[in-house]
């Protein structure tokens, strides 16, 4: 335990220096009152993170062993750093979105949060350092991260107020479980489902995207509803299982029979073809000119995203990523294009491809493996 506490103290010194240095940067290039607010909020959440880590140090052992491991390990360090990235995000709450180039900071911090969410589990499995401490850090950071970032994008006006349900969904779900237990009601155990991982990952990717400071609320609010509805529907479906209104085995058999219909396997292809066609036609015809009066950078960025998305979607080569690129490029064009309905249709169809995949006749879909397996190990 002494080694773990020493490592905890070293982390505290490093993060303290990071907060101080970052505050000095913000104080120089941002309004001092906003920089000070960032420091206070980020520090409060950071202190909570350190207190949580201190309390959970006795859990730094493998689930099948009782022996305390002498080091936090890289996986737990990355998990803890994810909490620090979330603390940095929390610091931006209640302040206006910074001007450029500082406007990219919330996006950067949440991108690091998303990447570290993937990396910590991978490191834990390849180093044989899967611990109860890591599980506790992962669960807390998942909950706080979604809650804080949904609050932030709402504060920035990027999503409607109802989108806050995405951040509150897990807390409301747990509250409902506890309430039923207090009432003496039995909760049915939820079976494992890949759907939860897909929906959570897609939601995280969406929030990362709308934190890019190039989208107006008129675009992001429309997209937020598209992403929110299936996410909340998934929670509602799980709740019906919990209360015994739905038999998951019967529904699983029903979905299996539906998905076994060969014709349905070609439905994503029926979406891919028009999305790729219209995206290509409008990209070639417009040629980025609609953005030139705003920014040459945006013009080049839009062209790159559009031209990259077309073959990825058409051939199903990392098609989910292609769907994301198509959504970003179309979202950029909706507000200033003479054909906003076409781009809205592309966003809608790309959202379906992102959730459901590119289906049959896909050239290469490594992202599907990442969804249905865990990097560094085959067990869930």
C-alpha cells in the first residue's frame, strides 16, 4: 500500500502542476474571470477524482486474487487521466465557448477522454492488470463524463434541453432500480447486449463531433435528436426487461428471425448507394465554393471529408467512419447550401449506417470487430 500511496502523491504533484500551467495559459489568452472559473471548477472535480482514487486503492487487485498489486499499472493510470480530462471539461462549464484557437480545447479534451476510454481496457488486458480498481474508475468516469459533456454541449447551445436526458439516463435508470428494491420488487437481470456498446460509442463519437467549433446549432440540434432517440429507446427497452414486461429471449429470437432475412442484409447497401451518389454529385458541382467566402480552411476541410466519405461508404471500407465523415461534411453544408434538404437526408441516412453498419458487400469493416470484441482480449 505504501508504494501505491507514493504513486498517488506523485500523480497529485504532476496534475497540480498541469492545472497551474494550463490556468496560466488561459489567463493570458482568455478573459481572466473565465480562466479563474475554469481553475476552480476543474480543481473541485480533480480533488474529487484524487479522493476517489485514494479510497479505492485497496481494490488494486485482480478479481480472482486477493493480493494487492504494488503498482497502479498503465491501465489504471490512463483511467485516472480520463477523469482529469473530464475535470478539464468541467472547468469550461458556465463560461462562453472560447474564441479561436482556444475554441478547440473542449473538443480536444473530450477526444482524449474518448480515446483513453478505449485504451485503458486494452492496456489492462495485454498487461494482465485487470483490477477492481480499474473497473471502479471506469464506471465512475463513464457516468460523470457523459453527464458533464452533455451539460457542456447544452450550455454551448449545440443541443436542445431534452438532450440532457442522455447524460441523466444512467442515473435515472439506477435510481429506478434502487426505488424498486426499496419497494420490495424484483429486478430481472439484464442479459449482455452489444447494442449498449454500439449506442454508447456512437453517442460519444457524436458529442466529439459537435464540439468541433465549425457547426452551428441549427445543424447540431437536428442531429442531436437523431442520435438521442435510439439511445433513449435502448434504455427504455432495458427498463421493460428489468420490470418483466419483455422477455429478452423471445425478443432476441424475434430479432434473429428478422435479421436472418437475406433481403434485409442488402438494406444498408440501398442506403449506401444514394448517399455516396448525392454526396459525390453535390461535392463535385459545388467544389467547396460555398465555403470560400467564410474560410479557405473550411472549404478544403469540407472537400477532404466529402471525397474521403464517398468511396468509404460506397464500398463499405471502414464504412462507419465514412458515415461519420459524410455527416460532418453534410452538417457543415446544411446551413449555407441552396440544397439543405439533400444534406439533411444524407445526415439522416448516414446516422442509420453509423448505428447499423454498412451490411452486405462491405469491403472491409474492422470497426465491427472493435464493437463486437475487445482489443487485447476476446472476452467481454
